[in-house]
């Protein structure tokens, strides 16, 4: 999400309670992603809480635990996985995405901002608020899902 794009924050009935769950393996990238997410969430008057984890594989179980609490309206998953020399990259990418997708299909509202890249340069471009700003994109996705959820519940 480049800075020049017009960002439309969904109108919600009440300020949302958002949990940002982030893998901190690449701390500088995680911080940039969080900054981008916070910019969007702040515009939505969201209450933001933050949970730090070591890696991306821990994000889906952490969100599942938090969802059981009922304390949050939506979640933003942030992290970065950079290809290495082993098959581990594929496992971490695939399983973290699968876990997030499974939760989403169960009705947990998650904006996925876990970067899966080949190089640190690609990660930096995607995390930078003035460039691709994937943290903001993940936060916006969570808010959009929340708006859809609100609309669907109106019709019940």
C-alpha cells in the first residue's frame, strides 16, 4: 500500500478492539510493520494491544487463544519469513498461512501481514511505510473484515 493511494477506513459502529500479534524474529521489520498497522488502526479509533512472539508459526495458536477470550474484535498478524538455504522456509510460510486461513474460515477476523520474501531488501520494501506498507494493508484488511462482519450481523 503506497502512501499515494487513498486509504478508506471502514466506518464501524464502535471503536474496534484489535490485537496485533507479531513475530519478532526480524525486529526492525516487525517494528516497521507495526508502525504501518498502527497508523491505520489509530485512524479507526481502535484500541490496540500488542503481543510479541518469536516466530510466525506461533501466530495462529496465539490468535486462537486470544479469540477464545472474546476480548478482541479482530486481529492483525505481522511478521517476516525470509528464504534461507533449507526447506524450513516453505514449512513456516505454508503452515503459518494455513493456520491463519483456518481461523479465518472459523470466523476469526484476521488481517495477514506476514511477509514471505526471498531477501531482506524485499522485506524492507514491503515493511516501509513510505513504500509498500504491508503492515497498513494488514490492519486495513482486519478492519474491512470487521465491517463485513458487522453488516452480516445486521441482517440476522
